[in-house]
């Protein structure tokens, strides 16, 4: 643990990974970290450090105003409780200090409403869940006249604008980037991480706990799908029944025609029983055809299905 002094009164203990972010003197910092790493603690500490001088304005911006209140408001008031000369505005989620500085909590869901105020420092928490324009069109220009600083924090959410920002930060003079796993934060036990790894699918665990930018474009619903592994020529097998799977939409109405093959390894036959049937069988779904009809109905879909399978039913 390391101690960082935010002022002559407040002293906060943080671990070396968090301290490396706080110690950076770069104007813009990007912190990518797993869940429960301690990102919000860093954000609050940096907010207060930013307003220790006179007439400074710092904002904590979350994806929504309600999120900002839920995540940071109570903790921010506890952090600054040692100061008597402070005015707390519960309606506007704002702290006004006696020396003329202000910390305010804001939401990026209506980012146009954030225009007009000059800023010395801003934290964008869970930037991956905000619109890119909240930064580029509103918050970045708000820093210009004061040469303000910014801290982006969050957990990855695919290859979106947060990923682009993290990549662009590499090698830029004014930028620094950091990436830490949940384990490196020291707030979650090894047993809990092992439990999460067992319960979650691989992609979700890597994204949420290893702070890995996973490519959601490779299959947002079926993340493990790979065209090179799962797409190959197939043939109709007259020994197997035909299956038809439908999505009862109207525009378009989609369905697939396939066959489900169940394979049993010869090694299993001698010990095969009804009790271990589900365990021993291996299923392979062969998709033979796809039906896609715009502005359709059930009768049209059934007719098209009958037309498609005629070629399979010819003796």
C-alpha cells in the first residue's frame, strides 16, 4: 500500500498500480481496468487534487446523471468531510469550497447540456458506455482555455471508441495509458476470481476481469463462432430427419433448414445406459439452407419451406 496526500488534511492509501496512474504527469490519461480494480477511488482522489488550488472547476462525468450520483456522490462527500468550509448542493450534486473551487457530478446522456463551462479537470467514468461526441464535441473544448486535464476510466466494451482512444494514446506526447486486471487492484480475492472464471464464459471473463478488449464483432451473440471453423460444405443425409427453425418475424421472416446428427463413440456403447445418455452423445447441427422473406407471413414461409425441401425428398 502507498499513501497519496491529496491535501494537508486528506491522505489516502492506494496500491502501486493505482499509484502509477496518480503519479503520471500527462495531461490526458486512459485507465483500462477490470471490475472492482479501484477506478472510482482514483477518480475521486484526482478530482480533489485538481481543485486544491483557487478557482478551479472539476467534473466527474458518468454515462448518466443517476449513475454519477449512485457511484460517486456519497464517496466524494466522505472523502471531503474533513473540510468544514464547504457547501454541499444535493440538488445539483456539487461541492463548493471556500477558496472558490468546485467539484460537480454530471451525466453524459444529455451531453449538449454540459456546454458553456470552462473546466480544469474532468473524469469520464465508463467512457465505453458514453457517446464519443460527449468528449469530442463538448468536454474537450471545455478544457481548451484553461489547458485542462482529463482522466478516462472504464472496463472494455468491445472494440468501440474507448478502444480507439486507448490505442491512440500510445506514443502521444500528452497522453498516457494504463491497463490492469482486477487481480492487480488487490480488492478481489483469488477464490472469488476463480469462481467467476468457472461461472462466466471465456470472453466475458476476459473482458470484465482481465480488462481485455474482446472483438465483439466476431459474434456478438455466439462469441465462440468462427467462420473458418464452423462453415464448411454439408450434404443432406436421408437417414436423418429434417429440422426447421423459425424466427416468427414479419419483415424479414427468417428460418433455417437443418439436420441434427447424434454421434456415439464406439468406446461408449458397451457401458451405455439411459442414465448417461445425455453425457455420451455428441450433437452436430448441419444447416442445409436458409430462408429469408421480406414482408412475409406464416403461410408464405411454409410454402417456401415445402419448395426448398422438395429436392431432398426425391427418391
